[in-house]
């Protein structure tokens, strides 16, 4: 069903955030295994605090990829696991213009800045935290760049865990979906041929086999093959996958 009416289909492939889509679109009574209660009981990944920056000038001191670890990494991880904003976050900075100058106008740079933070289960007030946290992150980026880049910022987008939830429909703001632990990997995740609803196929970070782009690509190949086989498309068996199919069915 869409704003323009209902559309019948032999199969539906869903690549939305699994937990959000199920709890928002599918009645709880229609789900035998993946009920609201079960979804809520699962462990979820960290979230991320993001800055997307357009900078006037180049940043020769910064490589394409830079990771600046927290001085107390054990505390950093513990704060994330507790759903909090780390006092001294680890940050990842991508200065892709260093490799491909066409990603920004001539003489400019595009920066992608990521800080892992706790998801929304920790109860942090990101509307209140965000301005000061932005400054904290920028302080670290400036040290990596060897100068204060603030005056050179020409465009900026900031994303908090609350933005992931409200703007991108990510459950708990958990950017990487269901956490990767031994009880939630591979066949312990929602199956690509969704067992609760006939004709629905799942792909994405919240399904089998797991999160991370290479794994998500694999989930798409698995879902495509299962869907193609079930609706009788010719050549379906030629859609290869590197993982066993049994856990996906």
C-alpha cells in the first residue's frame, strides 16, 4: 500500500531497517517468531555521531583514512555499551578528496567524520548534547589536520543517534542494526526468506548473514536467489552465493 493506492505483488523484497519496519508496518499478531517483545529483547549495535563537512582548502596533513583512538579505549567501549556518549570518543575521518579531488569543488575538501556512540537505549538527550559534542569532535579533527578548520567550513550536516531514528527510521538509532554476537549472527538473525510472512524476502544489515557492506551485499544475493527460485524465474539457480543457503531459508 502506498499513497497512490494498493499494489499486488507475487513477492516483496524489504531492505528497510528490520526492527523498525516490523514494529511499524507489520501487526504484532502477524509475526509468530519476530514479535515486538522478541525484537525489543535483542541486543543492538552502537550508534554514530556524524559530521559531513565541506571545507575550503585542502588538508595535506590528513590521509584518505585516519582513525584516532581514545586514550582510554576500554572506557570508551564501556561507555558505548552503556548507551552513552563517550567522554573521549574514538573518531574515524575520511578525507576522500585526497584520493579523488573530484569529490569536492577545486581547491576544496569533503570530510566524513564518524564517532561511535551509544544507541538510544541509554537515554541520552542528543538535542542538548549535540552542540558541545560537535565541538569536541571538531577539536580532535583540527588536531589531526594541524590547524583549526572551523573558519573553512562551507557546508555541514550533523547526524546524531536521534537523527538516525527520526530521519532514517533506524530502530534505537542503532546504525549497524542487530549487534554482532554469537547469539545473533548468521542463522540466528532474521532469515532472508522471512519465516513469519509468506512472499516476503529480507536483505540488509539486520538479516542473515550480518551487518557491514560485504555481508549486506551477500544478503542481497541470497534474497534475490530465493525470491527468483520461489516465483519460478529462469536462471535462478545461477545466482550464486558464497554462504550456505540453509540458514537463509
